[in-house]
């Protein structure tokens, strides 16, 4: 009996793994068809911020020459988070509300959570691509101004932080994708992403908000703050930052909270509730 149960478990695991890979592969193939639209969407906002705040304003003397170094970790964190949110939320809301493609996936003989994980995994991959796109843009326009020192120990700390940042973007994308409707996608950028970006400790460190204590407290609901402060602690430790223990803890808590409510809403929608 025990052998039979173990065999059934192995079969279910194999089926789930095959279904997961198939769903991820299909979504990536769809994205590959529109790769230039994807690159344009991912690169445009970081490009404009890097061009303006990292190149033009320091050149004309409106911001200090050290500002690009201050901004660089935030630009990387923003690119990861925004790309992952968009890559998870928009396809999800379209599948649920317009194409109804999600219904075919929900008919697969796997747990509903596998479908959600596949959507999130695609968002994670896209978030990493978004982060990689920012690197050459930063080097081209801010290379001479960047004061970065990365040793092996810092890189070993940086890798799990980037992974946590990508997971955070996907969990938030899952939650947002189960809330917004297709007609609300156009409002998502100015109504949700813009406040998150500009209050996400990109252009300033969290400690700098001490002069505005209310805002300093309010921005703690923004997961981008924790991502950028953790990146700042590793990439530019010479700049004042939130203690890395608290920033990483903030990322983990945001993943748990957003993942819980996102999964709950996804399962509810999958069951037609």
C-alpha cells in the first residue's frame, strides 16, 4: 500500500512538473514573438530616468555628481519590480477577463496553485531580464560617475537579494492581476506604478526621509523601498541605508503577505467565486 501511494505521488509530481514547464514555455514563446515591444516597454522608463537624472541633470549641475551612484541601486530595483509586476499582472488579468485562456489551464490535472506559480515564474524571468537591460544603459550614460565596488562577498549577498526582489515582483503581480480589470490596465501605471516608483527610495535613501517622519512611515508599505534599500546596502554601502537585516525582512514579509492574498484571490477566481 505504501509503495502504491509513493508511486501515485511520483506520478502526480511528474504530471505537475510537465504541466508547469509547458505553461511556462508557452508564455515565454508568446513573449518572444513580441520581443521588441517587450524591450521597449521594459527599457523606456529606466532609460528616461537614467538619461535625465543620471546624465543630464548632473551635467548641468542641478544635482550632485554623486547622484548617479545614489540612484543606481534604485534603478535596478525598480526595473526588476516593475517588469515582474507587469509580466505577471497584465497577462493574468487578460486571461481571466478577456481571452479566458486560463480556463484551459485550470482544466489540467494539476493543483490550481501550479497554474499560478507558472504565471509568477514567467514574471520572475521577465524581471531578471528587466534588471539586465538596465545595466548597459547605466554604464553608457552614468559609467564615469558611478562609484561602485563589488567583491565576491558582496556578490554572494547580492544574488539572493535579486532573487527575493524577483519573487516579490511576481507575488505583487499576482495580487494586482487578480484585482484589476482589463479596462483598468491603462490606469494601473499612473494610479499604482508611478506612486510606487517615485516613493520607492530610488532617488533618496529611506533614512533621508527623517525630515518628513510621516512619509518615512507611510512608504514602509511599499515593497520597492525594501528592495532598493537592500540593493543599496550591498552595491553602495558608503551611502546611508536601512540596515540590511530589516530591508531583507521587509522583502520576505511583503512576499508572504502579497503571496497569501494573491494566491487566495487566484484560487477564488479559478473556482468562480
